[in-house]
C-alpha cells in the first residue's frame, strides 16, 4: 500500500461527497487506493470527527475547487487529464 499523500493529492480542504452526505477533510490520517481506481481514506473532518471513507463501498467522489479527483487502476492521480478534456 502507498500512504504517500503527495501521490494521491488528498489534502485538508478537499470535500468528500457520497450518498451518506459530505464532509470537508480537516486532517488526513491515512490515504491509499483500494480497489482499482478508488480511494480509501481515514480522516478527521473540519469538526474533528473521525471518518473512514472507502470509495468502492460508499461511492461518491473527492472534490477540490469544483473538480473531481480521480485515480486510475494503478493509483495514479489522473484528475488533470480528466479536467483537460472537460470531464
């Protein structure tokens, strides 16, 4: 597993939105990619509450400045590529 935050580019201020609601990341405890192309993140939200979000189970996306952060099946951030082509 890769816990390098720079690799995943998950950082405080990012917003996770899924069917259970949304939360702003206050502090990242753990971040990795789990199933191909999805995030697995443990964090404290901006209110200090512990949360654990697995994108493959909970669904949803991470948003930064209105753009979705995406990872490919190798755990590489491809958000810039998607944004460049209007996705």
